[in-house]
């Protein structure tokens, strides 16, 4: 359904992205933010899901600042963490903004992110002109609670997630009580079909909630 496009960030950095277009007139735009593994098949599938829901969806290749076309196996967490640690969050925001600009002609624009991308989506909701945001199991969101999303924001967490303790979720809720929070009987990465922690019922429900949320605030 989708195809590769080229973007240019405000500082002149070129990066590629996966763009998925809906069958009819778009309801709006969605920026899909990757995990630490790059724009994997799963992330492209997510963009396709949002396109099927009527949105012009784009997944920017944020690791292009380190190496082009990064697609790390989900079993190679160490390599994925290496790419993530090489990133500068201010530069990441420039790349996310470039992706948002690419789909803004479709109307209002939302952002959804997974794992590291969940934290990036949270920060994008605080720093960039989005209209709504969804963060899936963003492990470092609690480090940034001094920054508040300026748009409606939904959160998805797994109650079996050892990477994100319940105390961290409580910290986020306390700092941002107006957020919409959902907890699932699942582990970290429950949305990803290519991870051992994939939990189909939780993934299905979270997607339904996310699409309904975006329909309300964007489409």
C-alpha cells in the first residue's frame, strides 16, 4: 500500500520515510514513530493500518541521521539501543516535523509512537504543532514529565511490562492527569506482530481505541 518518499528537515538533513495513502480522500495525517529497530516491516504495517482507516500516514526513518535504511532484527536489542543512544532529541524533533509537514495537506495531523517512539510522540505533542498524540509503552516518558503535551494525548501500557514499572506510569498520570490512559494484560511491545510479546487481543483493542481517538480529534 505504501511507498518510499524523501524528506528534508529544517536543518537540511535528508531522510527517507514510508508513506501510506488511503483509498479515498484523507481524514487527516498521521505520523508513525518507530521503535529502536528502525522503520521495520511492523512499522510499515502500522502506517498501512492507519491508511486503511482513512489517514495519510507517514513513518520517517529517524535513524537516517546515523545510518540509512536501518531495519534491526527484534532480537538484536543491543544494536537497536546503539542507534537510539546516538540520537539527539532536538534533531529527532526536526525530522518528525518534516514528516508532519509532508502530510499536513491532508488536514489535521496526529502522531503515534511505539516504545522509543512512544516517548518521541509524547515530546512531539509537547513541542510541535500536532493536533493529537498516542504513545504506546514509551519507556522514557516519565523522564520528561516536566514537559506537557499541548494536545489531547492517549497512552497505552502493558501491565506485565518490566521495562516500565507501575510507579513510572503513576508518575506520568500525576503529572498529566488530563491524559487518557489504558492498561492491558500484556508485556512490552504487545502491539508488534514480529515480537514474542505480541498480544493480539490487546493490540486489536489498542488500535481500535487509537483510531477512534484520532477520528475524534483529527478526522
